[in-house]
C-alpha cells in the first residue's frame, strides 16, 4: 500500500534548522534541504549585509549533532558567485568574505551511522540563481516535497518532471488557508498555484497529500489539495500524541 513509509528521498526548501522530518520519517534514507541562508533570508542578485544570518551555520550544525548526524563533506558549489552579487565597494573590502562566510552556494553532507540516513543540505543556494546539474537531479529525483513554514516559489515547477509527480508533505503550524492573493510576496508560490480551481483537485505535480503534526509526526493522507485544506485546521488541533496517525 502506498504511504509515507516508502518515501526514499525528501525535498525541503527553506528548511533552516527545522529538520524534524528526519525523525518523523525514519524509513526515508535521503533528505535534500535547500536554504538561501546564511547569505540572506531575502535573497536577490545583490548582497545586503543586514540580511546575512550569522548564526545559521552553527545552529544547523548543533541541530544535526542533536539528531546524531555528522558533517562528512563541505563543497563550495560556485566559488566565484560572490563576484556577481557584491558591489564594487564590497569587493574592495578584503575582510568581507571572512566576516560573512558561505556567501557562495555550498553543499553540506551529513550522515547518521545509526539510522543510515543522509542529508544533503544546499546552503546559500537559491534555485533561481544557483541551479546546477546535481541540484537539478536531486530536486527531480525526490519522491516527496516537504512544506513547513515557507512556501516555495512556483519556479520550482520549472525543475520538476511532470512524469514523476510527488507526494506533498504539509506540516502543521503552517497557515495554508490564508488568502495568499492578498499578499504580493506570496502570490508566486506553489500553494497559490494549488489553490486555483483547475489545480486543487488534480494537477501534474502532486498525486497525494499528507498533513503532518509538527510536534509528533502523526499524519493523515488526502487524495487532493482541496481535502488537505478542508481538514488542516481541524487536524492542527485534534491529533493524538500516542499514535503515528491522525484519528
């Protein structure tokens, strides 16, 4: 029977250090996390120093250690990207790169030898500006997309294979019912796309939807995003901490 237990690879964009899904889905052995931090929480084709998140890297390492993941590799994906986004004045500041490490897109790899799970975390990586063949392959080969707190932009669909639709893993503590059209910053998201009448029952990108409790990992499956939305508010308050599935 098709369920969350046979998900081999999960994709989560905007993960920050919220990596609870590695515990909630122990049968999933590979996780692809992507975040524009620490370079910026509001990334663009320029570098704004106030948007840099200095504590991001250490917080992430600490959270991974708590879950017994060990950093095994660190690869700078594009060593010259800083030249594209720094101003002339910033480029003249020879200490800037030391003060703001990981401005360039970087791939971190973690392994948990106990659970045999791996994390490939793309940091300071924006899928709009920093796409690579490996990142594209990781996005396309994932079985499921995790949505929690942050709604990925619709540009994600440009990189998905319609012949390989994914499971949608939507976490609680995320407001899916907000009328996104009223917020110009959210109009271009995949959630706004899924709410449209022509996509809410069936679409090319997702074929099943799971509402997951952020605290416990308890979940319930739905066949459409319409059913997911209609039940999300109820499930956010009525879940059992003693079971792994919503009642």
